C-alpha cells in the first residue's frame, strides 16, 4: 500500500486563510478511494463563528456531500494539531485517520491538552499520524503571528 499525502492541499488552504486574515490552518478530507471530498481553511473571523475551524468546515462539507453524519474510511489532513473541539467532531464523524503537520502544545487536543482520543469516553479513536508537512505548517503560523506582533 502506498501512502499519498494531501498535505500540500491543506497547506494551500492554510495560505488562503492567512490571506483572508485568518489563522493559517487548512484541512482536506479524502474519501476511502482517494478522492478529495472537502477542503477548507479557517473562517472564524469571516463568519463570526468560533467553531469555523478548518477541520469543522471540511467535516461539515464532507458530511453534507455524503448525506451522513459519519465518514468511515475517510482521512483528514490538517496543518495543525486539532483542538479538543475538532478532535471531538473527528471522533463523532468516525474519521479513520488524522494526519497533521505542526504540533500545538498550547491548544492541541490530540497529543496535548485534552488528548481527546485517549480519553476513556472517546467513542472512536482514529489512527493519528503527526509531523507530515510540519516545517511548512509551523513556518506559516510563525510568519502569521510575527506579522501581527510587528
């Protein structure tokens, strides 16, 4: 079996989010056959919605397209470690695998903070692969926040 990463598409979404003045996080959802079924970047400021994270928007779009609240066999590529809210939505959607780039020690919910998938009450635990595209994702975030401080 060959691993094909779609992190490049998630990074495109993150760059687009930054261009809109959003925190540069991008997400792509891939169906079991390898087809990209949804992609999104953060839109919390634009939509005035604290839940409009890239992962949430991609999950909503993929579920709508599938006509189901569950996405078994799907793979989510996201540029930053999902927060606790997004991790809970990932579990609820029964996404099979999460591939993320940069770690988020401050607000992450997978390997940091709430560690949603390792909680005894997690309904579903996806496979998690971290560090894919980590340098590029971290650089986008660092540049974005550095520009805000200057």
